[in-house]
C-alpha cells in the first residue's frame, strides 16, 4: 500500500528467532520475493519508511508514504476484551470525536491496532520535521486509546500482516479499509493532512511572515499571532526544521568537498548529531545508533569513539526533560544552537560553498538571496529590468518623436522631459554588475 518495489532504496525486516531479534535490510526491488520467504509463524516487523542505505536509521531516510500510530488498546481497561472488529469501530469513533481524518487502513496487530493514513505519493526527507510534528499530534490526540509515544519515529518497525503475534497467538491482519470513490484505500495529500493536524497551517505561517516583513518595513512593531494559544507548537516546528536543514547542509558540505578528512571527522559527527537531536528526529536512547550510521557515512572504516559524545548525550537528556539554559538574560535549549557565522568559521565555509547550502550562509549571501527573491517577485508581477525598459521605451530612444517634434527643435527647446503615461510598466532599480 505504501512501499513500491519499482523505487530505489531499501526497507528493513526485524524477525524474532528464538528470542533473539535479527534485522536485515533489502532493496525495494526485492520486496515481493523477500516477503514470500518470511516465516509467518515468527514475530516479524517491517520498516514503515524507505531508506537510501541498507540501514533504517533516520539519517538514512529516503522517503515516507504514510502517517501512523501504534495503539496499545489492550492497556485501556474500557477496550480490553473487545474483538478486533469492535476495536476497529472504536478507533474510528475516537478519530471522529477528535476531529482526525479517518485512517486509510486499520490493522489488528494481535493485541492492539495499527492506524495508518496513506499519502497520495511520498514525501522526501526534507519534509521530516513537518512529518514528525504530525506524528506527535496524532499520538497526543489518541493517547487515551493507547497510542504508543515511543512508536512515532521514521525509523519505526511495525508488525507485518499475516505473521503471528507470539504474545497472543493471534495473526496480524487488516480489519478495516476506508475506501475512496474508486474502491481503493483512501489516500491523503500530505499538505492537507498537515493543515488538518498542525495547530497552525503552513500557508498561515507564510502569510504571517509576509505581514510581519511589511510591518518591519513600515517601522511598526512586529508581531506574530498564533490562534488558540499554540505558540509552542509553531516555535518548536520552526526550530526543528532549521536544525534538520543545518544537518543537511553539513552533509552537502562534505559532498561538495569530496568527503571529510580524518582530522575533521569527529567535528562533523558531533555537529551533525547535535542538529539531528535538535530536529526531534531522534532521541537520547537512539543517539548512539544514529551516531554509528553517521560515522559510517563519513568513513565506512571509522569506528567513532563514544566517549567523545558523552557530553552531547547528557545535553540530549536535559533537552528531552524540558530543561533550559539561561545566558545573557535569555533562555536556550541545552543542546548547542550556534549562529551561522560560528558554523561558517568553524567549518571554513567559502562563499562559493555557501551558495549551494540552504541555511548556513553569511549575512551577505542572505541579503543577495533576498534581493533575487524580490526581483523574481516583481518580475512575476509584470515588472521589467531598467536596461530592458530603457532599450524598449520610445521616450528614452527618441523623445522628440513622442512630443511630435524634430530632433533639432527638441534640442532648441532645451530637451523637454517626456512624461510617461500612467500605464507605463513599473521599473526595477538598476542592478550593480
């Protein structure tokens, strides 16, 4: 329903073999053959996301095709003892009560319910912070029906259908499918789901940013209004996206340089892991697993020393517990939140390299990008650049003809100025070469 064997990438299986969990990763192209070989009498779990490497760590994420929650309904006394079909009807009822879109499919895991919202396509790794925000919201809204708060990350594996749950002896199976008009499982546009689930819709945030920029231009006090007192969700989402983008920028920097030399490997690993933790894509419990994946990305033969990451580990735990650090009268997260200039100096990022990065850029590069955006916006509105305007404007080329005069008479008259009609195109300021 959400993995396509025609795509590039990998998926992972986790199998319980006599009490020992064994993991394997396979190409998506091999999925039909691999699933046919699965021993259905054993507990088997499958990754929900797809990955760029044969390792299901979130740093290797390629794409996602669904949202999901793992509902431990057996932990809720009011739902204990219900049949799988009754549990499915209860989950649908509670989703409606919470104003959540109806899940595309409900799967009985042997003791609880997996609720899955299929997407009409996939979203790339760049959208992970927004996806995480949607996942957190779903878990929060369905906590009263047993939503597992630990089963919401992109590297999660869920029990595979048609395999046995050894704890109950039940077979994992589909118990409900919400069909669309064509009789297929309903699929949702990710932007629609995000706007339906997140406290502040993306277009609202963009609109407020534009309004705030206009107020700054007019020297009015800037403000940002978030409906319903949900400011924490908005700020948290924005900060997580920035952290994820900085992680991606450091990976891009290594790619531009053809790799990372031995003396800089730990520096790259430390800061990548710091931004990964800040993005909310992983936590302190998974930190060292993600660190191993990042280390192999830097150098497949490198075995990073975990002792050098102990400080980051302690800061990650403080961050997760909600602690704040006070400095200069302001509060900050316990993890490191450096300015762009700090990162540029630390990694010696050149101006040419900055042009290919997304967020780690100097003030000069940021100003240049703003200028280009504004120029593009004015061009889209119908403006032309000054050079084009002057080369095509009749009044600029031969003003005497516009005034109905000869060239000689125009000079004798003292070169009178041509007043352009009100319908003349607006002119872009002359740009520096």
